[in-house]
């Protein structure tokens, strides 16, 4: 028996493209705008999302038969808050400077619409294995957009990737800067992220007309 059925595979693959939580469902936009000025921060937030969403979905799925309906949202918040605290403490222990950069945005994972949405729409109605796959799939879809936006913004805004100069030295005018190129300061402020996400949405829909909503 195959470990992953076709439906299981779709739980991972669909959020990467045709059902992406950011570009199709328009969820989790705040973090995509706020922390993607640097690729490193984008990658760390993506990893945090993988941990919280994957494990959180499993926990909610395991507990789904004993969670009273009237307090299910409170229970979900407690689960995700506990996982976020773990992420925050690990960051402070092993990447303190980065934890200060992300600061409040790590805590805001608690109210990320994608996570709470998957708890409600999937984990409460499915077993732990499929819930885990659903969590990982949606977290990967979220991560792909964060990394893409972070890559473009840091490269064009600062001329670096992961903090390393890749276009040359803007002060000494080496590399691409020797040709007169200048960093685009607009790319490191939040509105630029909205523009990059908008371009990704436009490209995605132009490649797949079925994603275009009817007016």
C-alpha cells in the first residue's frame, strides 16, 4: 500500500499553486508584507510556519473528539500559542538578533488566518496523518510566497541575499554598481511587498485562467 494516495499528495501540492493560501485564499498577507524585506527573516518565518501548522494540525486532529464545540476556538488558540512560544524561545536561544528583527511578528503567528483556518476547516474533521499533510502543504504554500517576495525585495532593495553582497559594493562601485545601478530603496518598505505579491498573483492567474474569479 502506498504511503501517500493521490488525495494525500494533493493536500501538499494544491496549496503550492492552484490553492495557495496567500495568492488564492488571500490569507496571511500581513506577515508577507511585514517581514519579507530580508530573505533570512522570510526563511525563518517560513520554517516557523511549517512547525506550527504541521504540528498544530496534528494536535487538533488528535483532540477533535474531546474538544467541546463551544470552546474549540479557545483550545485552538492555546495550542497554536504554545507552539509559537516554543518557536520564540528557540529563536531567542539560537538566533537572538534575528528574533529581535522578527520580534512581534513571531507572536502574530498565533492569529495567522491560515493556521486557524486549517484547524477549523480540516484538522477538526480529519485524522492526524491527513491533517499533518494538510498543515505541511499549506505551510509550504505560505513559505514559497514568503521566500519569493523576500528574495526579490532584498536583492533589489539592498543588493544582498542572506546579508551577503551579490551585486557588488555600492560604496566602492564594484560589480553591477560600476554600471550605474543603484539599490531601489522602495523595495525595503512594506508597500513593495504588496506590489510583488500582486505581480505573483497576476502571473499565476495569467498562466491559469481557471483561477480568475467571475465578476
